C-alpha cells in the first residue's frame, strides 16, 4: 500500500507507565534493538505523510519526527488526539497508542483502506471490544473534541456518539494486545518467541 499524502500519524506516547514500573516507550520487545517508540515509527512510516509523537520532547531524541507535549496536560487520550489534530498538516490522522507492539502492516492497511472522503471517525473493533486508540480521526472532528474539553467530558468513547463514526471488524485480537504491566510483557514476548 503506497504512502498516503492525505494522512498523518499521531502516536500517543505520553502515558505515565505506572503499572509497568518503567517507561513503556523505551522497552525493547524484539531483537532489532529498536525501542517500542522506534518500532512503532518504523511500522507506520511507509503509510503516512508525517508522524507526530505526543510525548515529552525531553524523553525522545534522535528522531526526525515531530514530538509535541499535550497542549492541555492531564486529559488522557482525548488530550493527545486533540494536540495531534491541532498540529497535523493533513485532513486525516491515523491514531495509534505506543503500547501495542503486535500491531502489524495488515491491520494498518485494512484500516487505511477503510478511510474515505466521508469525514468519519473509523475505529478498529474485535468482537464486542472497540479500540478507540486504533483508528482514523479526521481533522474535522476537532471542533467537537474542543467542545467536549470545554464541557469537561474527557471520555473518548463519548465522541463516537457525537461525531459520525464507523467500525472496522477484525477477527484476530492479537494485534491489539496492550503492554501495561510486566505480566503483559511476558505474554507478548512469549507470543513473539512462539512465532519463530
């Protein structure tokens, strides 16, 4: 799938990693030597015009990509998406979390092929579980996000009732495994070792 000049990527990497006990984005999850944030960048880079990483710029170095602090700290993922959408130079954004190391090209390709000019939010779903942080968010959703922030409604899922949203169904939930705790890391490493 060729690079799409109409879409940017927003990587949400600003979490505190409290349950992990160490900064998740700096963890190496395979033998490439890449840290998690570098792995995510290399996965996304072929598909998009630009990559914005929502994080503390002091924590990431040696990258050509844009690193931006939350405009309004403490709002969680909604605040990260708001910050990203305010700064992208395209009409749409591929939003991804830093802590899904098993996301793959096929998953991203399927999402991006669902992206059209209808200005909808497009969210990944597997079974009854939706993945609000794996999706396409158009810049045109920004006014509604700003209204939510003004109204102090920070739960991201509320946005899907307020802005046209559709869901892309995936049968396999493996790509959506989260890395939140040391136990999660063991499971992910065990899965990766089983694939050799």
